[in-house]
């Protein structure tokens, strides 16, 4: 049986790798939101791309750096 502290594990990155991943995910997320808006915010494809872009842009919030 594992302890509660062992069950919660996160991804740990160096500060440099985190910075690059953070910028890439934000840029890709903003790009997907822009494409979704271009397709139309009232269409299913536009809403889906906007939602995926927002989720992608926020993924690095849950990562930790080694420092």
C-alpha cells in the first residue's frame, strides 16, 4: 500500500525546459483560439477549437520546475 504523499506526483522540469514549454503551449493555445474565432464563435468547430486552445494554454499551470 502506498502513502498518500506517494500517490500525488507531478511532472518536474528544469526552469529552461519549463519556460520553453510554457511559451509554446501559450502560443499554440492562442493560435487555436484565433482559428476558432475565425471559424465563428457560434459554430461547433469554433467553440471546440477555442476550448481546446484555452485548455492547452493553461496546461503548464500544473507543472513544477526542479528549482
